[in-house]
C-alpha cells in the first residue's frame, strides 16, 4: 500500500489558533514562523532561511522563496505582518 507523501508544511497549534482568530475577527490571515520551520530560501541570496530569525507570509502562500525579510524577534515579525495586511484591507 502506497503511503501518502508528507505535507510540505506543518503548522503548530499556535499558528492554527492565530489563523482561526484572524478569520473570526475578519483580519487578514498571515502566519509568523521561525526560519528553522521552513525549507524556503531567500530570493536574493538563494540561501535557506536563517534558523533563528522570524518571518511572515499570507496563510495561503505556498511559494518556494521567503515572503518577508528576516526579523530578530517574533513580535517584530508579527507587527510588520499586521501593518502590511492592515494596509491591504
């Protein structure tokens, strides 16, 4: 019996809760994640994401390159994402 291919992405419970809360509140949906949680690469350097840096992307983004620049903290990435997606509304 053939096994299903593993999903390209896995989401933590916190990421799922954030997406659900964003949907319930009518906010733009995005996810914030640490570089070690992805196989995406930097578009300009073609290097993998920095393991300890934080990034954001729309929740439905499936690109092979990172959507955002790296941020030093989760709060910085979350703030930048909130500002970008709030302006898009």
